[in-house]
């Protein structure tokens, strides 16, 4: 069953005259009659009853007409959706990003992009780096802003952050200009949970320092880590963020993380997604 024949069926059902309908459709009368007969054979039932020179829908034709109208409506909706997807100035972008990028980087990108492309919408999701990579790989998100660089995704670095050691105000390290992770040896550490990009970076810093940390708590957001530090429950390695009362932050020597844009290389990207991808890459720090 092809949609062209379904359209012809609907036109004939509306008009009831083969000759007139064929003329309106700009096809031959025998061609229309053969198409309707072929459709009836495929469905295994008569769709029209003849009353003199007029065709009227049979009881089966009435049933099929309702479904035929839905078929054509769905096809029209599909074509409209595809046309929208092909428009770089409209449509939806699925963007996944780290929680820590939700207060500055991501809002700034969305604000500036929508200033020039106001009809573009965004489907946002947040989570661990593991979650973000899975979302892009499985097609639940088009792009991800994450760290560290994913092993199996295309990647473009955007900015590099200097990590800090967060300690309670009045801590012995609070007045230092710089520290190393080993300077906090013996302190209870508050870390991100496994699966988070910051945790993998932190674990690598510990390995480089030969440090076996005493892990007191694990969290899922940098704000939570800072809050636990403020409560005097330990120290934490954190990225730049909003200052928290009762917490002092000291630069960690040589400790950095690079935030970048990730996507599946070789996967077809709608123009709206490609437009935003190029925009984000153009905003990368030199």
C-alpha cells in the first residue's frame, strides 16, 4: 500500500465520481480505477459501492477512511518534523553537561546562542561524566560538556580549570598560596563518587603523589563537598565555584582539569545541532 494510492482513495471518497476525481488529480480515469482496484485486492475487501454513476463508501470503506486520514496526517507531520530538523535556526539540541558547568558556562552559551537563534530549543540533562558519555553514545543527548576527555567520543577542549583544595576556615593550610595533595596527608578527604570525572582526576593526583587518602565521605556535586568541608568534616579537591562561608580554598600545584565538548564522530547531526556545536567550539579559550 503506497501513500499516493491512499490519497487518491480519500479524494474519490470525498468526490464520489471517478471521472471528476481523476481530472482533479490530473491522472487518467483508467489509472485511478486500477489503483483503487489494486488497493481493494491488497485489503481483501470492497471499499466502494456503486449507486448509478456515483461511488459511495462501503461499510469497510468507512472504516478504512478513518485510518487513511490518520496515515496521511502522520506523513504530513513527519515531513514537517523533517523540514524543521533541516532548519539550522529551529529545532532542538540535546545537551548534557556536568553539574559544575550549570552555573556559568552553560547558561552563558545558551544565552548568547539564543540571542541569534531564538527559535532553537534545548533539552538539558546533568550528571556524572560516565552518565554524560552514555547519554551521547546512546543518542539520548547530541552533545556533552564534560571532563576528562572521553575515550570513545570526538572531543574539543573548551577551557582549563585550576583545581583547589577546600579546607575549613582556620585550617593549618588555609593561609597557604599553593599546596600539593600530599600536604593534606592524614586529613579525612571528601571526594566525588566513582564514575564522576572529577573523581578520576582526583584519584590520578593521589597516585602521582603516592597518597592513600582516608575517604570520609563521597558526594555527587561540588557544592555538597564544599558544604561538608564547611561543617569541618574533612578537606576536598574542588573545581572553581561559588565561595562558601567557612571554607578556604588553596590552589593545588599542577592540578587542572580540561572541560570540553564531546560528540559521536560520524553520526549524522541535524543542522540545528551542528550549528550549536560549531558555535560552542568557536567559544573555546585560546
